[in-house]
């Protein structure tokens, strides 16, 4: 049986997470800012379909990217140097989430419901959740959003409406996080797309150990601004 989170109840120990499906830990609870921060501090994230109970996950192994291990292909490097785009930060958080929620690759729907948009928009208002956006000719063409605690960043989702638009935002984010001393980016589950950018799997125990150190470091709060130059 999956443990049911009643109001105020703590999450079960991560070792209680199921192996199949990988990482399913608990159900129930709520998406309040307090509950979400509590979850992320422990290496837990919500993932569920609209109409389902809230499901909480902590998979083992965990897909992560260490900023210094970012891989930028030759073609993407050329795209970055064209500068025919503009990268903005924290200027269109809800639109980024809603674009991430749109069906893709023939899928009928998404797990990013109105409830999730409202919950993460609350974190954004508190300076905890952030969006990185790629704009071309005044149009939002790609981006991503995630949560930052201490010097740890948790990537949630990304979208692209033009070639390399999400990758542009991602590379800008990783380079800036490296400048700020962020030690790890949580990518949650393994995908070939993230692996091509340098992400790799590590055991959950190692993830939690590193996480415990990074979240205690001084945070970059409020609305973010990037100060790096990708042509360097």
C-alpha cells in the first residue's frame, strides 16, 4: 500500500519508495508552498495526472547534471553564437509553465495541471521557482522552469516552439548556475535528450547526500538576472 499523507504528516523515509514504479513514495497531501519546499529539501517531487491524487516520487537512481559536465554540441554552439534570440529570466513564469503543459509528440495531455501552475506560481512569487525563456522577435519560443533551494536547482520541465529554443535556455541556465556556485541540477528521470547535454544517473543515496549540503548554502533569491557571456 502507498502511504497516504494526511495534513501535517511527514513524508515516509526515502527507503520506503517503491521499485516499480521506480520511486513512488506517497500519495495525498497538498501543493502548498510549505509542502513543496519540504519535499524538495528531501529529494522528493510531485508528479501526477489531473484527476489523480497527488503522487510523490524519489527515484533511484536519479538523473542529474553537474554544471561543469554540460555538453554543448558543435551545432548548438553555432546557434548560441548567432545571437538571433534573447534570453530572459523570470519575466514569463506562468506562460512558460502553460507552454510546457501543451501536448507534444502526439500525447493527449500533460501532468502540468492548473493546480500545478498555481502552486509553482506561488513559489515563483516567493523567489523560489524560476523560469528561463528564449525569445525571438518578441515571441516566446522556448524555455524551462524549476525550483532553487540554496545552491541546488531542480529542473521541472521545458518546451520548445523553435529549433534549439529550449536548449538555448538550458545552456544559459547551466552556465549561470555554475558561476553562482550551484553544485547540481536535478533532472529527475533519465531521458536521451538530457543525457546528450551531459546529465547522468547517480544513486539516490549520493543524490541525497549532495543535496543535503547544497540546500544549506546561501540562496540566490528574488527575481534572477544573468550576467554571463556565452561567447566567452
